[in-house]
C-alpha cells in the first residue's frame, strides 16, 4: 500500500540503532510568520534538546521517510495534531526515557506519551535483568541517569529473581500503531 505524507502525519526515519520522529505540519503560521513544508520535531540529544520546526527537506536529509500508521480510533484530528505540535515549539525538556522525539510525536497524534523504542529497550532489559530491572527503569529515570538505572536494575534483578518476561509483556508494545 502506498502512503503519501499529509499534514498531521507522524513521520520517522532510521538512524542505524534508533529512529528519529516528527510531525509533518505542512504550511503553518507561527509568531506572525508563515512557514512552508514544516516538520516539528525534538532536535538534539541527551539533556540538551528543543522542539523545533524545520523544512521537510532538512528533516529528511536523504533518509527514507516512514509514515507511522495508527489505528484511527486512537488519533486526534489533523488540526489538533498540528496545534499540539505548534504548542510545544521551543520546549526544552528532553529526556531519553520519558520525553524524546517519539514521545513527542505520539503525544501529538494521540494525547498519550509513548515510545516503542523505549518500551522495546525496557523489554530487552526486563528479559535480561528481571522484574527489578523493569521497575527500576520505569521509576528511576526521573532522578537518576540511565546508566545508573541499568546498574540498579541489574542489582534489583538479582534480589528479585528473573520475572522480567511477565512484567515486560505488561508494559511493552504500543497498541496505537497498526501492525501489518
């Protein structure tokens, strides 16, 4: 099936070990200026990052662009998606675990923060280090850097046993994306 990018679409491209996400907004007005062919995304890495608008061509930079397909029942209207994306411009609260580019794009589309990349990483960690690791990854990122969280998770796993499979199934996988 062939899909064409339209305003309000959640788009992404692969960067080898992760994917980068944004919302295609088309032509928008912001702060009394008009902008053409805009993608709004979380730009930057680690603790530094800002939600910005850039041209589609700059976002794509010769990458193959994918349109994330959602179950319609979970999606907000096109206008709401674009309004949400614009409302977050200049926000600087990047967090790899709870507020990354995929969380942002998913929130724009559905009103809920979710990242399959983070969920899948938690799943792998959960299978490897057990329930303690899953709990640590969910609870601790707000206060402790990720590397420490993984270490604490591994230690907690040793104490709790390897129950990660059950916990992983509970928290993994977004029901919002269409599975084909």
